[in-house]
């Protein structure tokens, strides 16, 4: 099985954190070199990396913070780590993975008798493996829901959730094919999802963002599968803008919608507890660096939308597939 390049696109080195620039992938393979926590946070804000990328960037960014504070007294060093964690978390507010990454490193630092850098590195490595293991489990549970030969429509870039789903299907001998939306305005679906699926040898067809309902109506899709940046405890799915429209259309034509999230968020009892990022509306007025509307036109860009639970068939977690009304059961199950 092929391991795609985007499955390992944030790397720690002696001279800093190197992040594959997803804004220009696959046309160019450029690595952005971040020497400080601030540069890591700025790379996240500037969309150098997306989806699970910011999680890994936060892990390794905390190691950079530990390196910078290694010679300070313990209290001052801990304050540096706290400030670094706050800065990284603030770089993306809707997705809660950055907070998880920061807390994993801080927890290891606080519990360890080892030196600061060693403890931070240990916590970051554990966080890296934990995320990958949970994504593998989530992929297996997703494949349970897909019949052999399933034609799947996906939206945006689901990162390790997607690659682990494909890997699980390949291990079982299940054949899947995918329709990928372009995902304006950054075209993650066209540049990241479609390229990675093709790299893994999966039959892949690119469609525009507005074609989903038509595909459903023609019986060309067996399942809608997307990642979720966050799932509230009452079953609302927060994901890339456009997910809501696809989910509503899927419901109308009897196509199941499976939303992938490692875990529902206890800190978000309802969708109202999830902040929705609004990015620069100017992004909507450009495609791959070229303006597509006149200067008399304004752009609006809510980066995420919220799909109510009545349009969600299943939330697939690393502890199994759950109906939106049963998400509380996640925390009653043993860890996978």
C-alpha cells in the first residue's frame, strides 16, 4: 500500500519545524521552515497546512517552545510553554485538535521528572502516535459502513481519516471509488484529496462544489463521507463550508452521510458552543492567485458550516459508529 506524502507533511528537525505548503501542492512541493512558535502559528493561520496538519504543527511547535525555554528557571519555562500553547490554539479556533495537542505536551511536561525538552518531545511523539492510531481505528469503522464497490462522495480534505479509510478498505480487499468536490476557494478537494486518492491507486473523479445534489439524484453515489472539524454532543457536525448543502441533498435522495470525528467534543454541548471562523472574503474573489470578480464585488467567506443531526446518518469515531442521538455512548465505551 502506498503511503501518501500528505500523511507525513509536518516534520520536526534540529533547525525547526518543516511544513509542506499545501497551498501550492501538488504543483510544487515546497516546505515552509518554521524556527519559532510564532512562525508555526503564522503558518497555520496562513493555511500552509490544514485539517490534521495544524494538530501535528502544534505538537512540534510546543517542542520548539521547550527548546527556547530550556535554560530558564522552571516557573518561567512553564510560563513560556503556556504562552506558546495559547498562541498555537488561537491560530485556528473552530477545530479543537490544536488544544488537544497542546494539552498532551503540557501534561507530559508537568508529570515528568526529565528535562524540559525531553519531556516535551516525549509528549509530542505520544500525541503523534495517538492521533495516527485513532485515525486507523476510525478508518476501520468507516469501512464497516461501506459495501464493496461503494461510490463515495467526499468534500474538502479529510487527511488521515481519508487515507486510513482507504488503507483499511485495501487491507480487506474492498474496492472503493470517489467523487471529490473542488472545495472552493482553496481547492483542497481538487489539489489535496483527489491527488492523494490517485496516489493511493483509487479511482477518483473531480466534480465542482455544486454537482453533489445532481449526482445523488442520478443514483451515482452510495455514501457521503466527510471529516468533521468538530461534533457537538447534541450531534451537530461542524465542517468545511458546503458540507451542510451536501448533507441536506443526500438526505433528500436517500444517501447516507457518515461524518468522521475521532470523538464528539464534551466542551461543546451544542453547536452554539463552537466558534465559526470567518476568513478574508477576498479569498472568495480569487482562484489560485487570480482574481475572478471585479473590484466592485465583495466576498464573504465563513470557513465552516453546521449540519444539524437530522441530516447526519452516522458519526464515525475511533470507538465505533454512533447515531447523532447516541454520542454520549462514546464516553461509556473503553478506549480502542
